[in-house]
C-alpha cells in the first residue's frame, strides 16, 4: 500500500471519528438542555465554527502521528512528492466529492420542501460533508490502484 | 479501467540503461515511483512535458519511448477526456 493510499484511509477514519465524537458531545449537551438545536439557529452557527476549528487541530495531530508511525514502520522519512498524476487524481477525487455534496445540498432543500423542520438542513449538511469526504478519499484510493 | 492506447517501452529502456530502477527514473524526471509504475503498466498517460523528460533521460526520440496503438479502439471515457 502506497503512502497516499494509507493517508486516504487515515483521512476517512479520522474524519468519521472526529465527526462522531463531536456529534455525540453536541447531542449530549442538547439532551441536557444547555441549548435547543431545534429552535436556536445561532447555536448551529457556533457549533459549525467550533467543529471546523476542532477538526483542523485534530487532523494536524492525527497527520503528525500517522507520519511518525509510517516513518517507523516503513523507514521512509520523506513524504512522496506530489507530481502531475497525483494532482490529477486529487482533482478527479475532488470533483466526485463536489458532486456528492451538491446532491446532498439538493436533498436538504427537498426535505425543506417536504415540510421537514429547518434544523434538518444542518444535519443533512453535516452528513453530506462527511459523505463527500469519504467519496473523495475512496476515489483517491480507487484512482491510485486502477489508474486514471 | 481500460489500458491506455499509448504504449511505451520504458521497461526495456530502463533495462538497457544499466538496469535503471523505477525510483532512479522517477527522481530524474521529477515524478513519483508510483507514477512511473502506472505509466509502465499503461494505467496512466503522462503529460507531454513528462513524456519528453522521460525520453530525454534515455537520450531517445519521444516516438521510440511512446507509441500510439491505432488498432486499439478508444473507450467512451477516453473520447470524452480527449
């Protein structure tokens, strides 16, 4: 397995773990009555902004740990260079992720049109964010293995 | 995914160049070893610039490194991309 493939797998699992832990934390506070996610949309904004910050910091830490473990196990100190094929793979994978997110975006509005509560849209945004990241990283693994 | 219509003789050229490794060729052309592997297998068609750099390493004309297989029909995806 190449460095890029391992990195993609780490990205998928770290993204899932961070979102699940943060989601459970927020839901627990909602159940405790500290805020009402069904009515207070300002809280959603704060939750999203904190999530972005938490996610970036957690990913940096996870990436450093991954690189250290990879260096110890494979004895490869240098990160492989990002050449034209790598950039092409990233571009195609990002395109797939973009399409996934666009579909979820439409799904959110379909739910609103069906009369579902407004906060459902935020939940769909979170799920679509996670889903598009999974699609992006899975696509990267696929293109690395099967070619572009 | 179907193999490329562009064939190459990089493997043979590497062998003739004192059994140059894929990593050595990758370092010389500024690409990763995985890219060289993909090109050799026909899973990736390099850009014109990279193709010229590979030919330059072997001191060979481009058409001796890469050949276009006219008999192989283009698949739908390749037509769309090109």
